[in-house]
C-alpha cells in the first residue's frame, strides 16, 4: 500500500513546478574586463540562462545602448542545450557611452518553428534579464574620433 506524507507531496509539487517553469535570462555578463574600449575593440556579451536551453529556427537579437545609435548583435541557433550564449560587439565610429548596457533582447524567426526552450519543452516567454550588463561590470565605450584641427 502506498502511503502519501506531506513531505513526499511537497517534494512532488516542487518537482512538478520546476519542470513546468519557463526558462529565463538570469544575467548578462562579459568576459572583457571593466574599463574603457575604443574604436575597433571587440567586447563579448554573454546571456546566462536559468537552466539548459536550446534555440532552434531562430536567433536572438541583443540591442545595445551605445550612444546616439543603438547597435545590434546576434546569437544564432544552437541545438545543443546550453546555460549561456554569446555574441561579440565591435565598437564602431560614433559609439559613446559611460556604461554599455542592453536595451532589449528579441527572438526573431529564421525557420518555420522558432523557439527557445528548456529540456522539458517549456518555452522562454520573458526576454527581460534579471540583471543587466552594467550591474556586473562597467564597460565604457569611446568610438568618437577626434576632429582634425583646421586652424593650424
């Protein structure tokens, strides 16, 4: 005879809840050190997920706050489940900010069945990170080219 205790029922509910939860973006980090980066510098941007996910028939567009003109970088599809995904931003002419940050993350379709989901098949529906890049480290961007003096 099977006997249910409150502890075993609580354990079952906790497991069932964990398996039905949608994955999230827990933080955005960089392998680059905090500091100042100039024109042409490459900066790693890493999205960290709450659990293993796969990205199929889609790409993630990461829109960066880089000054007057926002820049986009892209994470392509990956079929092997991962806890993180990275892309590289290259400082361009005119980019200028005291703290590189992410404005938004958008999933765009590249095939017929776009999804980002955990191993249980639960789709990510919230693309707002729990912690943005500047909470992890301050990356200053200076892609402003000095003007050439005209009155020498």
